[in-house]
């Protein structure tokens, strides 16, 4: 059995990723930690608790974490995921309650408890993980692996021409994580924009698949409208579920590169630029595995299976 801790700024694509993990029989979600990002922290907590209930499986503890980035002002994405982060579905309040322990302490506590077996999946800004690294200098030795949704590989970003949302929201936190010695796999936004993109046929399939399939489509309604306003593509991308699929099923990785990586956090214009030394020009030590492609069709096959 694999042991997962999921760190999330719970909005609509995070929600689908949480449902996938909670319904995957071969892993246990030991904890869900929330971090401000897409939404203010309080909304992230509410959405995470709702997803735990919606999964109809088991109830891992949910913890509240950092309310803002390490140095920068909050940066939310209501225009992409809706005011409630969940496509403005007007969902009822959750019946489950958040834990009293802080998420940063929960990360440290679970890493210590599962000594070398805990796998962390981050779906939002890295503020919680960075704080855990600062608080427990031995964290890298206790955590088996970290799967990170962030950056945009070697392609343009989705917030600036250089920066993807999770890394733009708190680039200093990314810097601390990349320097921490943690073993990491980075899945960029571009991976979810490829053949993993949920098109109209996929929407039709999800809507006839199950209640969870319909929920996955409905909560991403604002994201779909946002995409329609910016591109000629009908549908929505699922960067967090794509990253979750890589974590759940590493065999989905078709190509990846081990590289030295860093993030720009000094420059205002280039803030949040995740740089991948893909041709070893810096001669610096490798500090990340970056996924560059996933096997065609496997993401949707796993998504539909887990939501059925
Ligand atoms: O850039 C995509 C990322 O930003 C996803 O994690 C999405 O939920 C938003 O947080
Ligand atoms: Ca997210």
C-alpha cells in the first residue's frame, strides 16, 4: 500500500484530482493539507472537505495551512474557477470538520510517522511544503517522493509568458523546495493541455458515466468558459488530475528528463519562471525529474475508471 499526503489549493481541477486519489484502491490518502492559492484558505478547506464527502470512500484528515505566500500578496484565480473555486455550484457547507493541527505541522508529522514511505502530491502553491522544509531540515530524508503540479515545461506559462499559476503564486516557496534535497517529479501545465485536455466527447462521456463524472464537468464550468474566452478549444484542462495520474500510475510517464532546475524570484517581469537546464549548460547537479509527455489515452482511461 502506498501512503499519500495531498497538498491542495482546492478548486475545480484539484477537486477531480482529490476524487481520483480517494477512489484509487492501491493507495491510501493519509492526509489532505490545504494552502491558499486558487481561493482564500477558508474556501480551500471547505472545498477539500466537500470532496472528501463526495468521494463516498473514506475520510482522511483535512488540515488548514498557510493563508498567503511567503512574501508576495495573495493571488487568487476566481476568474478561472469561480468565486467559490468550484464553478459557483452553490454547494452546501460540508458536514466534516477541519483538524486543529496546522498543515505545516501535519506534513512534518506524517513524514515522520511514515518514515521514508510518504509520497506527497502538491496541487497548488508550495507555501506549506516550503514552510515544512524550513521547520524540519531533515524532511527530505523522511519523504519518499514529491509529485508537483507546476511550471509549464519548455512552453509559455498561463499567468505570464514565463510563469504558471502555482509557481507564480509563490516562487520563493518553489525555490526553497528545489533547494531542499527532496526527490521531486514536476508535471507542467502543458501536459494537461495536450491530449489529456477534456474535449466535448469526453464531457459527453463524463456526463453519462456517473454522478461523479457529472460533478467533474459541472464544477469546471467556469474553467470551460474561461478557456472558451481565450482559445478556440471547447472543454477544459485538468492539470492537477494529470499530475495525480502521474503520481498514482507512474507508468503513464512516456518521456521525462532529469535536470537541474531553478525558479526566478528576483525579477518582476520574469517572476515565477521555472527554468529547466534540459541541455546541461550549467553543469549543476540534477534536482528534479520533469515529465515531458504521458502515454496517449492512459490519463482519460484512468480518470473515467476512477470516477465510474
Ligand atoms: O496552473 C494550473 C494550476 O493552477 C492548477 O493547480 C490549478 O488548480 C491552479 O491552482
Ligand atoms: Ca490547484
